[in-house]
């Protein structure tokens, strides 16, 4: 399970961000408020919840803090 990512924000989309961690790009689904706080080509630390679905595979959901993740 992935609990946290620290890397460079490579892309920001409408519902997800691409975080480059050591050359590996992780697609992290995020809320609009979190996406608005990210900036391209900057380092970000994102707390992650991993969900595994038979149809969808692995989906990562990102939060800027543990408190936000717990809510």
C-alpha cells in the first residue's frame, strides 16, 4: 500500500495530478481544492489512500495533510 508520495508535480488535470517520484509518474486523484494548491514543477508531499478494485485496478487518492485525509 502507498501511504505518501514526495515528488515533483509534472501535470495537473481536472481530477488528478501526475507526481514524478524518482522517474516514476503516479496518477493521484485529488479534489479541486487540493489541485488548486499544487503548482507545476514544484515538489509536493501528498498523503495517499490506495484503493484496489477488480474493474479499476489501483486508484490513488491524494490529500495535503493527514487531517484532511481522516475527514
